[in-house]
């Protein structure tokens, strides 16, 4: 437990500093459309467990064989935005696992998002990558099948593509990889991948 706290104290402190500094950073980077941007985002998504490792999932070769599912509600706050290109967000998630597992999951994640794509006037697109911490209320049966030493607290990694119509700027469809891992033993043992889809609302 002490080791766990030591590892995550710098990350928590850094997140706090970023939150406190975000107001000042935003003031230094006002754009013409600054008042039109949404800074809060509520996302609801669900997906199925993919048994192969993260490399197979991101190369579109997942296998869905164990009927394990997750449903997630996430709330994010934009911390900083650079013109029309890049932004950073802090997101908290509450998730419920179904079927093979029945536990709850809690996630905190820092997200970097790229906004600029040449087709945005037709389909508003963004791509995001985030890293943080995932906590299960129980040891996962799904993860234990792959590693008998699976643990409740692991590193969290996400990849997301958000797609929306410019005439409905508050709404996006999202496709997300919801990934937990031990980062080669740095955070213990275990891991899982969920391939998900859902809806995002900006306000």
C-alpha cells in the first residue's frame, strides 16, 4: 500500500497543478472561437472484452470469446486548448462490468486530443490518447484467466476517435479502446482490453 501511494503521489500532484494552472494557460491562448468551445464533456459508452493484447486490438484483429462487457459514464474537463489543434483534458470514469465479471471500476485519466483534420468541415473529427489509473472493486475473473496474479489497481490507457456533424457541435459518436495493463510489471500484474462505442455531449 505504501509503495502504491509513493508511485501515484507525483501523478496526483501533477494533475492538481495542471488543474490550478489551467485558467491562466487558457487566458494566454484565446482564439476567435474560444467562447464557442465546450469545456465539459459527458460520455457514455459500452463495449466487449477483446482477448488479444493491445497490439491486436489497435490493428483491428480483436477476438471476442468470453462474453465479458463494460458500461462506462465519464465526465471530462478541458484544461488547455492550443488554437484549433491540440487540447488536454482530465477525465473521471465510473464503470460497471457485466456477465463474467460483476465488479465496479473507477478511472482517473489525463487525455491529450488532436482536433485538426482536413475533412472537419464535413465530419468533425478528433483523436485522443490518455493515461491514468484504473481501480477494480474486485479482482477480475477475466484478467485472472490470463494472469493468476492479476490485481485490482493497474495502469489505464485509452485511445479514442470522436466523430460529429458540424451542425450539431454538442454531440459526437465515440469509438474507444479501454485498456488496463501492468506496464511490463511496473504496476503489478494483469490486464484487459475492451473495444467500445458510445455518445459524447459537450457543454
